[in-house]
């Protein structure tokens, strides 16, 4: 999130730079105007994968990139076909993993939805789910044993947070599918 003043000046400077060895800034979001268009675009990518029966398996903010102004999913190193029966458990980043994956089950279409909710928390809050200082073991204990989800960060409306809560249901069958998610996110874009 960009605050007015010095942060705004820095973003304007960065946006004006163009060099092969610099990351290009395509835009910034003033505080109070979250990136729900980008989240919706990423959800459309997830919907496409799920329509093909592919589980991404490693959704996190670092794997949602912006290319030519459009959010796109990346890093398919842990992706599997939904019917593959993989029992790999929690490979990848713990903060974004669904409870069932942290407990040892392989990734599923439903676990991608949970992970996408963690991406939404990350994008809107500007911080990792559960923050940067909590140890992985504490994240696992909070999610698997205490059945908690990260606290609601500033920046979510009530209806947006209700959607995140549904996506984080401890019953994977109660989570919306990717098509329903993309449709619901369109309302916030």
C-alpha cells in the first residue's frame, strides 16, 4: 500500500524508470484501494487450472505476477492433476497451506482455494499470513491443532472477509470452487 507524500514520490520515480536490469513498476495502490482487480484476474487463472483438473499446489503472493498489467499465476513446480492421488503433504510455504495439507494430505483443488485466501490476506495487508516473525511450527499449531485462521487485517470489508472465511473453512468441501470464487471476486473488482 502506498501512502501519500514520500511513498507516492518514490512510486512515481520508480514508474518512470526503464532499464533491462530494473524491475518495472506497473502500478501502485493508494491506501484504502486494494487490488481486487488483480486478485480477480489471478482467480480466473486458478479457475482455468481447476477446469483442466490441475492443482497448483504452491499458491502464494510470490507466485502471482503482473505481466503487461495483468495478474498471472506462476511456478507450477508443485502442480499435480487432481486425480493423481499424491500424498506429498505440505511441500512449499507453510503460511499459505490448507489445514489438511499441513496435517499430511496431498494438495487438492479445495486446498488451492484455502491457499488463495492466504494470498488475498497477503495482498490486502501487505504482510505474510500470520506475519513474518511467527515460526512455521507455530503456524502449523495454530491452523491444525487450534483450528485458527490469521486475524482479519485492515483493508477488508465485512463481505470480503466473509468470503475469505468461507475459503478457509476447515471442511474442504465447504470451500467455494474456483469458478464460484472468480464470480464472487468480480463483485469486489
